[in-house]
């Protein structure tokens, strides 16, 4: 029996997708000649993410260590994608005017404003190299942040699943709740 959330449907769909990709790969290299029969995906709707409240965001950020607190605060306060923040360079931060030059999906650049508190947070970081958020060992942009999220979430006592993208969703939801125009939020 399938559960109400459709979780098993999603899992089956992912497995079908993987199998289709494997057969396509094998056909392109001459390992097999048969085509995979087209299989219709099972119905599945991704659930709406559980947004963090402003209080939960504060608790989460306060539970992070200094480096990750700034990283997650910049993600949240500027509404950035994780990769946008990870690849941020110091040359892209204009402290005088209060904006970031962000290189997003498709190498498109946009200007994103940040407030004084985000500016102070960024200034508190050591400038070890060109990246704002470098990995300690390599100096390249930080990689996986799941362990930092888990530590902070547990320390803050938050039960909800937290991801960097959830901070982005929380940012937009909080701006909407504060009465900002949706066109303005889309532009950000």
C-alpha cells in the first residue's frame, strides 16, 4: 500500500529514471540494441516545504559557529542559492554601496542588496583568499554544509528539516508576510 505522501511513488519514479538513463547509455555504446519500453511516471506532487519562522531562523543562526553563521545569514538575508554564496568572491562584495554581484544559474549576473547587519557579518570574516566562504583545507569554495546544518539544528532544538534552499524559501515568505511587493521579491 502506498502512503499518503506518495513517497514510494517518488522513489519508483527515480528508479525508473535511473534505469532509463542506464539503458540509453548502454545503447549509445552498443552494449544493447533493445530500447526500453516507455513507462509512465507515477503521480507524485512534491510537498510544500515547511518554512522556518523568523524566530526559528534566529535560533538556527545563533546555534551555528561563526563561519557558518555568516554563511547561512547571507543566504537568508540576501535570498541566495547555496552555490551563489559558495562561489562569492570578495571582489563581488561592495561594502560602500551595500550590494553583492551574484553569478547565478546560466552564468547570469545580478546585483543583490544587503543590509548593514549582513555587511557587519561579512566584515567579521577573515579574508584568507579570494573566496568569501573558503574551505579551511583547500581554500576553494566550501562544499557540503549538511553537517553544519545538522549540528546547528540539533543545538537549536528545531525539528524541521533545514536545507540552504529552505532558507531561501523562508526569506521570500518573510518578505511577503512583511508586505513587500511580489515583483520586488522576484527581482531579488
